[in-house]
C-alpha cells in the first residue's frame, strides 16, 4: 500500500516507522513537500474490504508510484544539468573539491586557506571514522559516491595507494574527473562513470571504504541510498557520509516549523535537492541495517567561514562574469547562497558527519 503525505522526510523515519521512505517529489527543481511512503505490506484484507476496493487502492498506489518515479527522474536530470553547467566555474575559482572546508571556529581565512581547509575536511572525516593508515589495514578499494570532478577520489587514491571509482550524475563531471586523473598520472588508479548512487553498478561487498562527501542531500530516497552504500561495502568496510541535514527534532515536535520548511524549500529549488532529513534519521537508518560503530557529529561550527567566502568569490569581477556566462541554473544557485548562511545561523541546517562499519 502506498500513501501520500504532505510532510517532511523525518515523519516517515520517526513517526511512521513501519513505512519506508520511497521518494520526495520534485518538479523542475522545485521540491514539493509530498513524500511517498511504501509500507511493503499487502493491502488490508479485512472482510469489509471488497475486491473492487482493493483493486482501486492498488491502482491508486501504482499511480503514485509511477508519479514518484517520474519525479525522481526529473530530479536526476536537474542535478545532472546543474553540475554540467556549474562545475567549470566552480573549478576555475575554487579548484577540484566541491565541498565545504574544515576550519578552526572563528578563524579568518583567505582563498588559499579555503583550499587547504577542503583537504582538511577529508582528513578530519577519515580521522573521525578511524580509517587505518597501517599498510595491511588501509583501504585498497574505494568508491566515491557523488564524486564531483573527483577531488576526493584522486586524493584518497594517492593517500592510500588504493583503487578508487567515482560516480556522478553529470557526464561533464565524469569526463573532467578522468582528464584530471590522467593529468596527474592516476589513470590506472582512479576511474569515473555516470551512474546513480541509488542503483550502483557494482557487485555486493566490493569496496573497503565507501565515501560520500556532500552528495547525500541530493538523494530523494535516503533508505535506498544508505542500503546501496551498505550493499557495496565489503565486510569490515568503513562507510562515511558527510552531508547537509536539518536539525534533529525534539521529542515534542512532529516536524520543522513552517518558516523553517519555507527556507529549506527555497534552497531545494536552487540546488536540486529533495526533502531533507536529520542526522538522527541517518543514524536510525544505519541502525536498522545492523551496521556497527555508528558515530555522528555536528560539524556546523567548523564549516562556518565557507559560505561567506563562496559569496565573496561570486561577487568578485571574475565570479560575476563567469556566473553570467554559465547560465541560469548556476546564477540561481549563487543567489541562494545567503539562504545557506541564514539556515546555519538559525541552527536549522547542520553539517553532519555520520560514519559506521559493516560487520565482518
Ligand atoms: C556538491 S557535489 C560534491 C562532489 C564531491 N563529492 C566533492 O566533494 O567534490 C554533489 C555530487 O553529487 C552527485 N550526485 C547527486 N545525486 C547523485 C546520484 N543520485 N547518483 C550519483 N551522484 C549523484 C552530483 O552529480 C555531484 O557530483
């Protein structure tokens, strides 16, 4: 049975535990707050339900399912086009890492510091997840889920001497990532392909490090996302998810308040995001898969200088001219940057790291 609720994502995780989050509905980059849930249970078979009613309900369910799939396809297309258009300008100004930096809280920093802060983000995430550097225990096979132009893939492959495969929805990113790898002599160590994180083209248990740095917020089906991360992880592998979340809800709250939802909706429109979830929601999902050593932290204070710096680089002469040339999707993304600052300041947006290990 499939039901449609006007609600935020956490409702399904926290308050309707037997329902499974299937998809958030999007339309041309616009996130509507309609979430589809699937119980996985057969239709009610009690005596008062006629066969016709069962059939009608089933058809309604199929209709919603088809609609949710179409919405998910639209979202994927929007994400691919957004990164196809915006990756070159990002690389030009910020380099090959398309993620927040990790800073000492309240430090003042210049652009070169931001690049080292982005590397520090990777190092801090590995440290947080206790990824071993010992020769026999360090990762040998890595997947970079939502790889951008491969900044993490190349860094991790070089650091560990590992093989790394990156996946992205953007053909432009995959091509650029491969070219940068070749330029750095890493073409035998890293490879990139266009593939969906929710349906990864890899066999079960392939990777001993599963890495997702700022791609989880794009996933319309968090259950499927986490399931895929766990599926491709080898026994004993580490899974690291660094992602944007909304604040955890208190026990008395059913959902975010209307103002908060409105702010997140605007951000969703600009960055091709489906409904958000909280860090707690991720932890519950990992627990439901019996993953081990689950750890989570809020790193919002360590990323605070990032968005103000991105805004000032967008307002530079080079930033403005590049934005104009790169098209409407990128311009709209730039216009939404102050909303991210506002979301962090209000304690609504959380920069979360969640790590765990697949049992041996
Ligand atoms: C903000 S970028 C982060 C890139 C990279 N992790 C980094 O830190 O440089 C988000 C990335 O997630 C990818 N992405 C979003 N949804 C995806 C999906 N369903 N499957 C694969 N990649 C996806 C986008 O294509 C993009 O490469």
